[in-house]
């Protein structure tokens, strides 16, 4: 992109109703937010369990700032691996039933770092078409042969595995798809990984805290296996920030020595690890949060059953309403905003062309009345 081309590129995006502008929050994250000076009931964040602003997490982080300070100071390998982070890694590994875990600054960084540590030239990666952008970027950066299969199409995946010669193979999937809320057939994927001698790389960004009674997809589907590499983010249901990868001790030792997004980056603030540790306790103890989300999902489905709006088959807090056109989805989101409800309009390239959607994100932070208010607003904008 030349400097004089940016203006027309931005105009082109605007013409296609794809120009993105950030909404500025003037409040903490939560079901009720202030955005650009107006109050909204929001169904936009990935704070599924309502923990992002929980007093216990705030307190844990504040106390840890007293104990450990604010900055990471240097990369973890130089002098930035803190005791509290070691404690969090051990707790995370135990939480998901693995031998060891490694904290990353973000899920994006974890996906790039891990995939490029496991595959390179001469290898092949196989990715579901609806995978998150960070998985795709990791696959591209690895320089391995990059094959994408139709969403959840095991037959096509098997054919690609059979037809693609490679030294090392890696199958990469989301456990729960971020824009559709549906799940990958993980048991069957593991069978394919075994049959074709491949790694199964599992991005559980949207399942951790929810599936497996909060302990994630490995527990939900009994997937502990030396071929499975597990990644989950900590900025969604866990309510904090960062991500971790879990697997065998050997795998984690290899990542410490090879994952460039771990090695060549400043360690994240140590106090973050204290909030993560506290969050794990709440994910475990507060089972009511998952029950309440299930109630919200049922209420939403029941409320929209007899309308022209259709939901996807998702048992996750991600409940997209597929609209189709970019223009129409923007109009609906705007009409909802006028009624004080914030639901993001998701458009290409985040989702495939022609499948623009309202991505309703439910949370245990929402009350039953909040969901009723959303339903009433949706019914009024489509009538
Ligand atoms: N994987 C998936 C499936 C995601 O949805 C996201 C975040 N949207 C990420 C990875 C990236 O995680 P993070 O936000 O921690 O960078």
C-alpha cells in the first residue's frame, strides 16, 4: 500500500459497509457499558462468565501489583519469568489435566508461536475454513503447505491428509467456532490425527471456562493424548488477558526453546497471573454461572423460535443471528443501538461474504431481565 492509496482504500471499505470504527468504552467491561457517552445493555464481549470486572479478580490483581510491581521488565527467558507466573502455569496445567503449561501474552501470539514451532517447510497444516484468523496466520507464517478443509468436513480433511505428502502433519481447529458458536468433532479429529500421524492443535478460546464444567474441551471430550496440543485464551471466560498452551512437559520445554512469540517479547505483567489464579478458582466454584448462561441460551432460542430471525445450532454463549447483507446487518445493529442495546454487526472478512451477522454474546453477567430486554428489542426491530 503506497501512502497515496490509503485514502481510496478506506473509501472503498466504506462503500462496501466494511469500514471499522472503534467504539470507545467509558466504563469497565460488563453487561451495562457506557460507549461514546451513551449507556447500553451490551451483548458484545467475550466475558462469558462475567468475571472481567469481578471484585475478587480486581483485588487479586491489586494485591499482586503490591507484591510484584507492574511491568514485566524483560522477556521471560532473559529475566522475566516471575514466581507468580510459574504458579499460574502449574495451576493451568493441572486445571486442564496436562503435565505442563506455558503462558503467552495473547492467544494470537500463542497460535503463531506454537504452530511455527511444530511445523515448517516440508510439513503440512490442515485447517478448518472457519478457523480463527490467528490460526491461519500461524499456518501461513510456518511456511508449511497450508490446506484448508470445508467447515467440519471430516471426509475432505481425510482426503487432504491422504493426498498431501509431508514430514510432519498438523491439524488445527477451533474447539468452539468464534463466529458461529458450533463445535469441532474433536473425537473424530483425534482419530484422524492418529491414523495419519498428525498433531491435533486445539484452540479452545471459546470453550475454556464453559466446556468440561469449566475445565475446557480436553475434559469435555476426554482428549488427553500426546498428539493433542491445547491452547486457550484467558481474556474471554477467564476474564483477564493472555493465553496458555498445555501438553506434555517435553512439548512445553520445546516451546520455551522455539516459540518466537514467547522468546522475543516482554513478559506480561506479573499481576495478571494472580488474577488468572483467582479466576480458575471462580470458574471451578461458581457453577451457577454456566447454568445461568444455559438458561439465557434457552430463553433466546424460545423467544426467537416463531420469528424470521434464525439462530445457529450453538450451545455456547456465542449466538449469532445470520442476516446476510452488510448493509442490513449494520441497519439492524443501529436500530438496536437506538433502543439502548449493543450487539456487534460482524461482517466480512471476519465471516464469509454474504453471511454478515449480529453476534449476540451471552454472559453470566446478564440477568434474565437483560435477556428479555434483548428479545423485546430484536422483535421490535424486525416487526
Ligand atoms: N483464537 C480464537 C478462536 C479467538 O476467538 C481469539 C480471539 N478473538 C484468539 C484465538 C486470539 O486470542 P487473544 O484475543 O487472546 O489474542
